[in-house]
C-alpha cells in the first residue's frame, strides 16, 4: 500500500506503509529518548497520527533539518524497522544499495529522492498554499 504526504490535492509518494513506519520508528528510537513524539511532536504526533497545520510548518521544517543531520551520524545497520518490536528486520536484511551511507539517506522513494527531500517539498507547498498536510494511504 502506497503512503505519502497529501497537501490539498497534491500527493507526494513516500513508499510502502511499513517503510514509512520504519522511518518514524527510526527517528523516535534514536532521537527521542523519552519516547515517541516527546522531542518532535509536530512530526511524530501531528503529522504521523493526524495532520500538520500549515502554520506550524516553519518549526516542523527546522525539526526535519535537525533530524536529518542527526540521522546522518548513524550507520544504515542502525535502522529500526518497527519501534514496537525492535527485533524485526527489514525484508531485505542488511542488503542495501551502496548509495545508502547513513540513516539520513536510507529512506528513499523509488525515484531516488530521500524522504527528507519529499517531505520538505510537501512542506514548501503546504506553507505557500496555506494548506495542512497529512500522511495518506492510497
């Protein structure tokens, strides 16, 4: 099932729902020591579970930049597939492209854009059009 970011009528595809959940699981596990949504509530709670209000996008964008910088310090083997069961591994195991050098570029779409690039693009459109954004399954 394809999952992406919906801004008004624009859909920015990320990938399979398990992969998107892994992205957020990885952020929470490595960067939110007090638990899911404690450090980055706009992204981890508002966007993941409901919607991100367009007026909060400047703060969420700054959070996204910080997250990308921090995840770039972790090796790809540090990926968390599911925070609810950290023993789970990705279906491909430890086999990934040589282009994947850290957790910031581990999560990419089928056309090679990182999740960070896609989410930033969606944020720019949401902010410009004054529309909320949300995760949507097709």
